[in-house]
C-alpha cells in the first residue's frame, strides 16, 4: 500500500533530506487516517536488523536513490532523515528538490486485516509495516510539499544564517555571526572569534557529511 500524507521536507546538507513522511490522525484525500503508534513495531524491527529504510523515487523499486537512516514517530508525525546517493540520478533529484519540482514524501506499507478499522469516511490504520519511503512529485495530500532546499554549503549570508539557526542559534545571533564571523577569524582580539570558529566548524561539518 502506498500513501502520501502531509510532509515537511528539506535538503539540509548536500544530499541530506529531512521531513515528515506522514502526519498522524489526519485524513488524506482518500479519507484514510494513520494513528500515532502505527509504525512503532516496524521501526523497531528495521533498527533491530541494522538496516536503513530504502529511499525510492516514485515507489519504483528499480530506482533506489538513497537511504533513510533515521525514522521515528513524533507527536507531529513520521519524522525521517535520509541521504541521497549522489550519482547522476541523485544529482538530478537534488536539482528537482531545489527547484521545487519534486516536493513530496510518500510511504509504502502493508497492513493486516485486524490492524485497520473501516469507518464511513475511510480506513483507519492502527498498525502497519513500513517497507519504503519515496520522493514523489504528486502526493496524495495537496499540502505534502517541501518547504526549503539548501545547497551543499551556504553561498549567501542568508543561507549561512539559516544554517546557524538550524544549529541552535537565535535569529539575532545567527545574523550577527554571519555578518561578522569571517572577519573575526582574522582578528584574534575580536570578541566574535569564538562565534566565527563555530561558523567554520559548521561549514566543515556540512561539506564533509555523508
């Protein structure tokens, strides 16, 4: 079974994707609802086997484009983090994500008869086995869209500020570090030297991740 639900995905480092592959207790266009806790057993099983979950393109098993290394249930939904394989196909997919031409996440799963409830508006999935999570261009929910895509490393001050905010800095702190950080590297007496070093460390981490 395949279902595309509300997701918020973003490519944060080159080839890395994060987002929500499903939202709990929210009906899709077909009226199907997934309850929170439905994937807990399946996630535990994947972890026990020590295998990442396959990242496919449009649910096509012949197009393995990466792997999901972190899949977990949160109060908001099924949170995922994965890495694209940056071969020719992966580079094209990354470009499509950046252009917002490819903007959805969709889950492939199966359910047993006793793990679903039929209602007047559709099915309610109480327990399911996850098999793969795909990047798709036409998700079942109109709101299943990527919110932002970032290049391998920040190329503008704005992108650098966003990177620092993702690392935990406040908006004002990120703006200050981005504006003065690199200059401070060249001036050991500048009080923002520590912040500048944090910037360089963050950029090094981004450029060497994956």
